[in-house]
């Protein structure tokens, strides 16, 4: 765990200044495409973060609950290794995201990150497959989303 002084405010992933992003999202050309965010699970979380739309937050949480952490992390798929930690981080402050829901999603994030670590420790040729960079990315995202220094060290 990171010390309380070292923990940045949420959101932590990909959004350095939320207020600036919210303001930008209200202007063209971004405002013309804001609803396109609702096409993915993490996009729904971002849509809620930018607009406050409760329907997007509820839909995101429903998808997170259904998401199978074993769906993989292939090269062309934004699977759970990416989606779980990003959506978790972006949805974290939503009042409908209960502590029990957070713990359930955290367990899925840990499963994907641990599986990625095991994959990278593999001895066969698959470790050199293009999924290795996605594994490293997922481990790093999990580390930031969950304050897991062990994942951050591994991803370095």
C-alpha cells in the first residue's frame, strides 16, 4: 500500500486535471462525441465522471459485476486487464459504488494482475507473444488503481 501522503486523489489514471477535462468536454468537438463514450465499460465510467449521468454509472457498475476476469487480454481486445482498473478508478467516487461492490471489483483486478504476473514468469514461447506489453500495462494500472506497490514494482 502507498502511504496516505503518496496517494493522489482520484481519478488517478489518465486524468491529471479533472476540472479541465470536464470543461473541455463541454466544447466542440468533444461535446459532439460525448455520448460515444457509452460504448465501452470504462467509457461509461468516464461519461459519468464528465457529465454526472447516473445511468452511465449504473450501466458501468452492472457491466463490472458481470465481467469475467478470465476473459483474457489479447492484443486487439480491451479486456478486463485494462477495463477493470480504469473503470474502477473512474467510478470510485460515485455514491452508488458501494464498498462491497468495490471489494468485488478489486478482487477481479487482483485476479487479472496476478494472472498477468504468472504469464510473464512463463517459460514457454507465449511469454514473447504480443500479450506481454498488455500484461505489463495491466499490472501497472492495477498498481495505481489499488495502491499496490508490489504491482508497480513489477511493472517497472
